[in-house]
């Protein structure tokens, strides 16, 4: 199979599961995207350049990725600020579904931090935006299967 990005043959799938950060750092230095053959997975390693080249389409996505990475690293205060920036940039992008997704992920973060009031408020706005976007199944899903995120 031909790939438009560098193919990594010296990385085992188990290496990605055990300690991905050193591997990811090496891949990031190589290219903005790589293909890890053992995992049969393409990884985007740098999003900043793409976001700078097309800010109207990608800056809000970069901001949400940044928030998610900070959350995964356990950097709560930084993640909270990043989620706020992600929601704001997604709102400014004009992409309703991306704004809804940023709010949904922010709500999830709030619930993990035991801030149900803020989480519920974000989830309600997310559901309203998904409804405006006419993503009916998503709205139903948020209202019925996300019991840990009760909507008002």
C-alpha cells in the first residue's frame, strides 16, 4: 500500500501502548503525519502548521485537540483554560457541529471535575446546537444515553 507520509517500520504496536510519548516525540520531529505499520495507523503529529495555513477551518480543531491533550496529561487548570479557548474559537468558526462538539467535550471535562452545574449548562447548549444542525440522533443520544450528563 502506498502512503503519502513516512512509514515507520521500527515501532511495535505494544510500544505505542506502553509509553507512547518518546515515540510520539520522535515522530513529531520527523513529519507532520506518519504511518505506523505495526499499528496500521496514521498519526498526525503536528497540527499547528495546518491550523496556521487554514485558521478558519482548523484553528478551533487545534484548540480542542490541545485541551484534550492537557486533560489526558492531568493538567486540569491548563485544560480548563484550553477548553474555554476551544469553545470560543469553535463558536467563531461558524461550524455549528464543531462548536457543539467543543461544548460536549468541555461538559465531559466539567463532569469529571465534579462541576455538574457547568457541565450541564455546556451539554444543554451542545444539544441545542446539534438540534440546530439537525443532528437528531445526536440530540436523542445526548438526552437518553448520557445519563451521567443529565440535560435540563
